[in-house]
C-alpha cells in the first residue's frame, strides 16, 4: 500500500457538532470519525469510514476508466466487538440484497414495498432456513390476501406434484477476463456450476484492501476488481462529488434510518427467534441465526447513518487520499464461498500477478450435500400453492435416495423420494394452506437434512 504524500500526511480526524432537538434544550453533542477516499481507478474500494464508537463501513463497487465511481455493489460493516465482517451485497437499484455474517449465517432481503421487507435467514451450511415477512412501520407480519374464512386443513385431498431432474455433467471453458484488472473465478462443485453464492477474494499482501467481495456474473462465474498501477488522479473533487451522490442513492429509495428506528431491530429479531423456536426447537443452527440477527439488521441502518449526519462529498475532498500501487513482489490469493445454502468453503492459496489477472477454477469437489432449498413463489399468500426446490450435489454414482417432505400445522403432509446418481434438483408442489398456517419443508439424504418454514 502506498500513500501519495503530497495530498495529506495523516488521516484527518473531523469533529462535527450536531444539535439535539429536545424541545427548547440546545444541548450540543460531538461526533467524531475518520474518512479515507480510494481514487485508484482499478481499485473497487470507494470510501472507508470509521465511526467514533469503532464501527467501520467500507463502500466498494464499479468505477469508470478515470476512476469515477459508478455504482455501489458491496458495503462491509465491522463492529469493534465482533471479529468478522458483515458483507452486504447490493442489487441493481443499490438496495441491500443479501448479507453474509461472521459465523456463516446469510440474510437475504426482498423489498415488497416501501416499508415491507421479506427476510430469509439461512444458517451456516443451510440446515435451518426461516422466512419472515415484516412491515417495518408496524413491526409485524404484513396482512396476507386471499380467502381466509375457511379453517382447518383446506388442502385435504388436493394432490401434490413431485418431480426431479439430474444435471448433465459438462466442461465449461473459462471466461476471458472482462477487462485487464479483474480476477474471475469459475466455482463448481462435483462438476456443476455453483449459482448465486457469495464469493469473497482474499489477497496477501494487501492491494489497497485485503478482502474483495466478488460480483456474480452468471453461470457459476464471479468477478473481483483489483488495483493496478495508474496515474495520480486529476479529478479528485469530481470523484468526491460522485461518491457523495451514489452513497446518497443507496439511502434515497427507502429511508433506512426512519424504517429501522428505535426498537425495530429488536422487534424483527424477536419475530425471527419466535419462528425458529416453533419450527426448530433446540436447534444449534437456529441459535447461530439468532446470534447474528441484531448486528445484521443493525448493519442496514449503519450504511445510511453517516450520510444523515453530513455532506459526504464535501468531506471526501478533505479526506486522507489513498492511492495504491502494487509492488513488484509475490502475491497470493484464496477465496471463501458461502451462502445459498451450501456449506462454507475456503480454497487453497494460489499465486497471481496483479498486472495480469486471469480466470481461476475453484473446484469444490467433495461429499454429498443438499443446498439451495427455496420456494416459488417465495412468500405464498393464503390458499396459494407453491413449489419447494432443493439442489442435490455429489451423490453416490450408485444412487443416493433423497426425500422431500412437507408437514403443515393444519395437518397436511406429503413426501417424495428419488434416488440420485448425479447432481440434480428435487421438487414438490404443495397446495396453499389457510391464513396463519405454517408449512415445514424438510429435505433429507445420506445423513444430511435441510429445512425451510413458510407462513401463509
């Protein structure tokens, strides 16, 4: 890491005074933080902020050829009392899409309206999955639509529709890097592309940063931009203005600070804990989800908290400017693969040249596994049917029986068993239940079990 000395010799600590609106009370409170701006056009890191309480937040994403930020793709939040990072991936609208937590638990976010959020939590390895729809303004599950007058098992006698398919193994040629400063990883498990995972690149020694969240570019390929040599930027002020604008855009669609006000985080985590206790009593994997809930939901609030306190673009212009140039030395990399219901995986270390990155194969060959248990539609309304799906990987070539089953609190139950000789997918169509009925879907095979709970 090289700091250009002609800009600033040290991180500038800024002290802000903000008024607290307490009736006629004019009490002032101070707010301290440090801010670093990253201007290398080939470094995906855009801004790093350290709060007065020790929290840290890093924005990263795409830049154009001149180093001008284009879009925020990832936000990393770190708490001083937590050894790991909360890595938030943003969607195309720069809204939180998914979040990885230090213990491997994943939270997926689906925005159903201006204040209605569906949270899907997945334990490390995918053994426990729980979905709760919440209205952030009322702190409760949102009202469902449909005929809710019938009581009891309204599905009795309605047939289900089981199905399965096996994937054909094939060889896929590695992609050529999308440009000359991106590392691309082709992630596969037992010959099948791993879709929709969270892939984190680590480099040693650091290239500006040492951790780079990868972008899913489809079909099992993931890409991460890394810094390379460049010219000292001449448009630093314009870059700062753009940084302020795009970070504002992250928070402009929905007012996170308003929606996640006092008590909301606790209410969300209480709802989730209650559902876990009902569906998975005494589950250690369920406890791992609950342990991450507060900081995970709090991280959503943190990504907008700084923006509310000051003009980010103006502060960037006063910030400590970091401009990184890789040194002529040996660099190593490795990747972590997690999320989407798969067991966390860390690759072996490999060598690479920052000035000439390539496409690298990440082969997660291993033992039998079940993953990616989900339903379509994701959040069925009362009386609306859905199909539950699960991926099967690395079965015994001689055949591994896999069973998918559903048990509803209204007494409805069904199951389907299929023997797999290759990677594939098992599914089961389930007719819709009455309002407030819960379905518990379980997929088992060769000693592995993954589960999903749906509330109508």
